[in-house]
């Protein structure tokens, strides 16, 4: 299992050919209380950096970008029902969607935890 991060404050946990995607602690902190999430449709195909969803908070709305190219295999229905999971457990129960990777080489360009911590400081 590998965890990577993007400059747009998404995290990506890679397990085989499937990656779980969500927003980071930094992102949910900046947004404040999340009140709504718009998740992609299962089966939808996205290129890296495409907008795949939206997260809305009491402060602002922000796009959720695809960290890698691929096909959506699952969305977090619990998050749709309880958007506050993005605040209370952003790296766990607050995940957004799962994607089947179409180009695993894209992962190498993403940041590891140390690099992301420095980037977001």
C-alpha cells in the first residue's frame, strides 16, 4: 500500500490497480465544516487533473481533482449521507471514491507524506 498526495490537497492510497481518493487534513481544515459532496458516477472515466467532484463547506466550495487517470469503481455513499466525515476522518471513513488506474506511472510524480507536509506548511 502506497499513500501519495497532490498539490491540490487530495490523497491517494494505492492498493494494486485500485486507488482510494480523498481530501487531506489540510484541505478540510481550510474548507471548514463540509456540508455537501458531489461525487462522480461509478463507471465514469477521468484523465489526471480532471475535476471529478465538488466539496462544499460553510466557507467555500472546492473542486476535487483526479490525482491519476482511471475509471471510477466505487463512491463513498456514507460520505454523501454524512459529508462531515470529510472533516472528522478525512484519511479514513471520509474517502471520496475509488479509481481503477489506467496509467500507474502517474503515481511516481505525486508527493510522499514528507514532501506533502513541507508543501502544505
